[in-house]
C-alpha cells in the first residue's frame, strides 16, 4: 500500500532547539494529521489540518497544510526531553477517507 | 472520555497457530480501523468498518486474516494460521465518522510469532 514519505528519517537535537520535519505525497489529500508515538504505545494525535494553506498551533507545535495539498510540515519549538518519540504524518482523501501513514521521523533530544 | 481499548497487550504464538485480538472503540464512534505496524514502519491499514459494514479491506490478507464488527461496536481481528511475518503491533483506531474527523488509537497488541 501507499505510504507517505517523511524527512528526515531521524533527528538528534539538543534540548531547546527547534525542529522541522515534513511529509510529501504523490496524491492530493484533504486532511493532514500529525501523530506522536512513544515506545509500546499507540499513536497520539497532535494536530489536524483541513484546508490548504492552513497553519495550526498546539502549544510548541505548529503544523501547516501545504498549498499543493501534497505536503505538510511540522515544527516543534524549544524542544524538551519528553518530545522524544516517532512522529508520523497521515493523510486522508475526501472520498475514500482512508488514513495513509508516513514512514515516520524519529526524534532524539539530548540534554 | 474513555479511549480505545484493546486486548491483549502482548501475545506470543507459534507459527500456524491462530490468534484473536479485541477492540472496543470510543463510545459513539461509527468508524473503526485495524492497522498493522511492523517494527520501524508506519501503520498500514488492514480493514475499515463504518458501523458494522466493511468500507475498505483491500490490504487485508483474506486467506488468513478475518475481522468482524458485530452490532457496530466491538471488533475482533483474527489470524489463522499465523506466519512469522505477521509479527507486528496491531492497532485499533476509531473516529466519529469516516470523513474528516480525527482517528484515535488504542495502545495496540504486540504479536510475536515464533
């Protein structure tokens, strides 16, 4: 099945730094979702985006729905140790409503 | 509000045995999803239910996997017989409807086939 491409695959940053990651697709989506997954747990929803160009924030997290509808971006400002985990993007098309997941970005935060 | 409940959390079986997983979605959520997540990969949709009807099962290996959602609430996913490559985390998720609303995940069941 199709998967969205996320980059970078992994990141090692220092506490306090800002983080940027993106997700690209060959297909157009009408909804973009960003999830965080901790070891041994299911993905937890962080941000949902419903309109092209939309910019939405959730605390230190900001995500954008790309104008082309084929990409999305997630930024984390002033990272802290609990930001460690795997971040997944997921896209839904309007008709099928099938949720397709990206390949994930693994984030490590050092003190 | 209670989240998506899954059981068991862990299961170890031998190849060719059968196994079943159970999911109880968030109350009132019409759409239920089963995902397979192999180590190091993103979740892959196996089957999607809208109430008790199947919306998408195009990626479900139907020769060995089956799922049902009787009465449009709880769901079970079964594997019979299991293969080594079925080792993965099986995630259940639910959403209010299948359109534009967000999907919420359970903790998953980690299956190891030896």
